[in-house]
C-alpha cells in the first residue's frame, strides 16, 4: 500500500472525527446493561441505535437479530463488488457492564464527559468506541480507494450479551450460520499496550468458575462445647484454598498443566520488548507487589499462563463482635483462567478431584459450576491474516513495530473460532488504564482515530492477501 493511500485514510478519519465523537456521545447515553433485567429494554434501544448507524454508514443490509433467547444482536453486511473478495466478519458487543458502585464515579456514567483527549462514560472503551471506529473506518476505506463498495465483503455481528457471559451466543451462531460464514474474523473488543506501543492481541484466556461449599455439623455449634472435637468447615475451606498453589505459585489441581501450549522462544523475545515493565503495571493495578507463577514475567503471567484465583471466601459469623461457634457451612468461589489448549471440562474434573482429596472426614463437599466455561483461543503469529493485521496497525502508527500480546480476560472468541472454522485476529485500541468494568471508564479519542485508520487499511490488506491465502 502506498503512502498516498495511507495518508488518504488518515486524512479522512481526522476530517470526520467530530462525527465519530457525536455518534459516540449519543450511543453512550443508552444504558444497555445486559446483566440487569430492568435494563433489557435499553439493550434493545442500543441495538436499534447501532443498526441505524450502520445504515447511515451505507451498509445495504442491516438486521436486528432477536429471534431467539438472546438479547437483540445486530447483523450488517456490505458485499464487495469483487466476486472473489474475501469475506470478513467483524465481532463486537453493544451491551455494557453495570455501573456500581455509582458513588465512585466522578461524573454520570451515562452522560459522556470529554476532558482533552479523554472521553469518560460506561461503554466508552468496552465496546462502543471500538465499534464506532469501524463505521468511520469503512467510510475512510471507500473515500481513500474511490470505491462504492469495500474491497472485502464485510459482515458485522454485534451481540448484546457479552457482558453477561454470552450465555446464548453459540446458539445465535448456530441459528445464523449462513449469514456469518467468512474467510477471516476480526474481533474488536481488546486493547493495546500503550498509546505509543502498537500491539495486537494473539490470545484470549478461557474461563471456568465454581463455588465450593463445605458442610460440617448440621447446625452451628458452641465452640466451647464442641470446638476442637469436630471438623470446622471454615478452617477446612482455608486449608483448601491455601493448597491451591505451591510455594512457586503453580496450581496444584491434578493435570492442570497437561494441555498448556507453552510460549515459544520467539514469543518470549517479543514479550520482552514490551516497555513499561512491572512499575507501570503496579501503577495501573494500584498494588504494591507483583505475584504469580515463578519463572515468568508479569506480562507472560497475565495472558500466556493459566491461573487459579479465589474470588470470595466465607462462612460462619460475619457481624460485629464475636459469636463463638463452629459454623455449619463455609464456601469459596474459585475461577480458573485457561490458555490454549486447556479444556474447561478437564480442568473442572481435575478440580473436583482436588476438592475430594482435600476434604476432611466429617465434611461434605459440593462443587457447583457456573456453566460449562469458556475455551481459550490462540492466534498463530505466522498466519497471513495476522500479517495483514499488523501491517495495517503499523501503518496507522507510522511504521512502528507491532508487538504481540495476550489478553488476560475471557470472551466468546473460541466459540467464534469453532463455529466459523476461519482464522481470527484482534483489532482493538483500548488502553490498560481505561478502567473497563470499573467506575470512571474512559477511552482515548486519538486511539479511536488510530483504530479507524487501521481498520480502513486492513480491508485493503486482506483483499490483497486473497481468500485462498487467508484460509490457508
């Protein structure tokens, strides 16, 4: 791609950025919180708003997908005039997280506030800003190339339940399989390392979570009369979670690491190039120390290594003062972040063995799983799709090297990979300090502009790569 083409895309984006900002302001005012049933009407309004924005952009086909148990999703399609053009599916989500605790917000979460280059509102970074840069990117692509249709056939699937764990997404994919068939899928729900360090996510961790309940005596007992003579569920739950890791930070669940795809030397060398290090990480985390599996950097632990975390623990008396009892019950909430090629079902089975092996006589243990879990996904660095992606991002960042990174969170990307049978890449421009899922979520407006330029360039790059090469 020539420098003239690159400048054409950038010039268009910068000339029309006020339209992006105005659209973002309007959309962010819709509180489409999928986790709260009383906001489901707003989730529908959010879907309708994006559908209309896609029509204004020029998409000839736009549909609201509300024909199943899922909250409304949006499908949009713009066919290329080139019969052999690759088909690209863009995935994102329009629903947002709850805003609690509201008192920690500095501004109204649904009244977008701009301060310099920063816009604050719920959904600004995750994921409304990232979806809207794609609409501007399509227009920039057409303007820079002088075309009336994109160089690739574009299909968008924008779901409305991602922030609730995508409980019906696989069913949605199966119900609309013909619409969603593609040669490559572009996920736009991730971020970059820093504003001046362009990067591309190459993996998302999977997730499986459970609540472990330990039951001892059938009623709370007086600790003077029974303490020290019967097993205490609160003590045993403490022992259970303490046994989850060894002194090196390795998870002690049987078979936990058996299927893990280890980092290659090349990947570790690229991870080591990422600037900032632990000091920058600790500032964002507001923590005083790093911690985790020995032998790996913080960045490697965050995206390329599996983890076990205790998300909550309790049992017995929780009020003021003392109530001297041996409690009847105790619990722990535990989640496992998984990396390729770990299987949530195998990890779940291993954890149940672990619980059984660490349950004392006289204690009944129950493990309740929160669904079947989410599988991890991985993007190989040597695929043509990844090459086209990094070329586009590099051009948008004036030729800078694009570093691979891995997302520590989890999403429905593995379900997309499995359902579509197509390569997947990530184009996202969120920043580590965007405070997604937290009070005072923000987005960097210049990063959205870079995202729009990279998207505009990507369609030309994927078209030049060709369908056969993308499919491998």
